C-alpha cells in the first residue's frame, strides 16, 4: 500500500465488518489505533452524515477545529479556518489523543480515545511545513521563525566571521519560508534585508523530487536580482538543507547571475541527519547531506561547517544548534519531535526503522526508502 490513509481505512473497515451491531466511533478509534505507531490527523465523513476528527496520542502533526453554533470546521492549520471567516479566538488545537464526533442528531462531542501522553509535536511544522500565518498548539509560526532569526543574529555576533558593519553587507532570504527569520536577523544586526531572490511560483518544492528532476527544478526555482546582489557580501538565510541540490544550484546562480562577491549561508535549523518516518517522504541517510559532514550525531564544528561551505561553493556556512529550536518555538524540548536532527524518535517503531536505516547505510539497499528495506528484510525471512 502506498499511503497510510489507505491502511487506516482498511483497519476501520475490518473492525466495522466484524462487529455484530452498531459500534460507536470512539470505540472504533480506540480499538484500531491501539496498534498504530506514528503520526496521524484524521477527518472523515460517514455514510450516515457523521464527521469524525482525530489526532494521534503524541500530537505529532497538527489539527485545528472550530465549533460555533451550528457550524463545525476542521483543518490541519488555523490559517485555513481564518480564511473561512472564523475568528482567532474561536480556533482551537485538537489535543493529542482526542477526537471530535459530529452527529447530525446528537450534536458535537469531544472525547478522548487514547491515553494521555507527553506530546511530541513535529518541530519542522514551525520551521518549514506550516503556513507562516498559522498558529499551531498555541504557538505562532511567524513568531517562531522570528525567534529563529534572533538566534541566528546572536550566533553571528559571536561568530565574527562576516563584517557586519560594512555598507556592502546585506541579508537575503531564500523565499518564502526563510523570510521571517531573515527579517528578524537583519533587524537585530541593523543590516538591510533585501529580496535578492525572486521565487518562481510554479516550480513547487524540490526536496520531494528525485534525481535529475530535482536539479532541473532547482535551477528554475529562483531568479537572482543582479541589481540587488552585484558586488555585495550576502548573508543568505535558509530554513533548512536536506540534500543540498537546491542550495548548490542557488549559490552558483547568486554568484554567476547575481554577481555577489561573497556568500555566507546561515541555516535557521540544525543539520537534518535522520529520515522522518511520520508522514514525510524524506530521504534515507545516505541521501541527506548533513551526515556526510557532521556524522549521524549531528556534531557541529567550525571545521565541518566550513568543509560543507567549501563543497557547496559558499564562503562560510553555519547551522543553529538543536537547543535553539525549543527556545524559538516556545515549548519544552521534550514536547517536540526532533528525530530528524537528533536521531532520537518518539516511538518504538520509529527508532526501529532508524536502526534499519543505520544498518543499511552505504549498502545497495539504501536507494530505497527504509520502509521498503524493512519489507525486503521481512520477505527474505
């Protein structure tokens, strides 16, 4: 099966078909999800007109809802509900392990279907995935990215690698998800933040592409503005680096087309050293760029970061440390899933899959996703 949604539907169907009579949807969720490991946010309609909205016990992925009089609406992000006309104070995050059942006859009820646990929200929602106008679990995406820019500014002052007082130094965000961090960093350092890159709105995201398609799309994703970049010392702010294809092409274009004299990359995230097994089709370990330079432990040193900068074609490169994430989001580190930057997964199955990925690192099997490696190992047995 290609999607976890189909697996969940099969589990629901199996339980419903085996039940001798009508079964309450909270009981359906309790029995089916007891064997689930990972992330899920569900919204489904039944043939009888019921609507069920549920969120996994760890709250890894977001889910928001509104109940106002006869109206009920749910979405993964608050911005979707805002754009439907609801007010901020009407929108709530669905607590982990809870479900809302909307019954045409009995109304709306909120009920727990799984035991309460320490939440492990995906930190990358605030870094990259979520819309900048959203609020997830009472934490603003925009303010979190602004705080990341403040972290970058503090690190830049301590680093002292770039002349921050020179008139030809500018900060340029990689649009669009890096803009809030770049603006904040520029404000803290009293450096102009300029739009030196214009994004092609039709190119799409590149980290989910494969091979040559990724490189070709990366080359057309951004247009450097020579009027902004020529002769400048550019501090390029990026939200994250996965495979480095986009960054590699981007640095070439900023230098060749834009005419920048120096490019210093600042990443508002720690190195991505491990795959995600919670709904994001992220690469295996060997395809990620960071483990080649920082090991699978994400060990940041000046020398390792400079080696990556040299290989990418930048004058310097710096990441944020892992502990900056919790400070920026405003949640305790133990309430966040940071597996892709630590290698420590919040579920047993996630950790098991990661061990398989580690064991197969460098092997011929590593050109497949780790799920497929697991299936291959099971079929061999």
